[in-house]
C-alpha cells in the first residue's frame, strides 16, 4: 500500500478531506468515528491493505499515527 492510498482510505472512512489525515490527529476528533466506523476501519484494513487487526488492536488505535504504524509494521508502505 502506498502512503497516499492509506491517506485516501482514512479520509474516506472518516469522511474528511485528505489534508485532515495527520499522524497526531486523534481518531476521536472525527465526528463520524464511533463503533461502526471502527469496524469499517478494521474491515477495510483487512480487505484493502491485507492488515490483520484484532478487536483488541482496534481498541488501542487512538491516533491516525497508530493506524499508520500498524500498517507499516505489518506490510510497510510502497514508495
């Protein structure tokens, strides 16, 4: 997955402009982020990025940077 694809995926899930997808941004700062949105995030990570995310891991993702680190750890980012 390219980093740009990650940003676009996160912007789509969180229903914001891609410029709002910053590593330090809290997931809870986005009005749409609730339990349903979190499950959507988990499903899209698995389907689009091939990243496995358990419910416990999902609960630990507090910032965009946390999600980015999970992706980087499991599959890395393409140039």
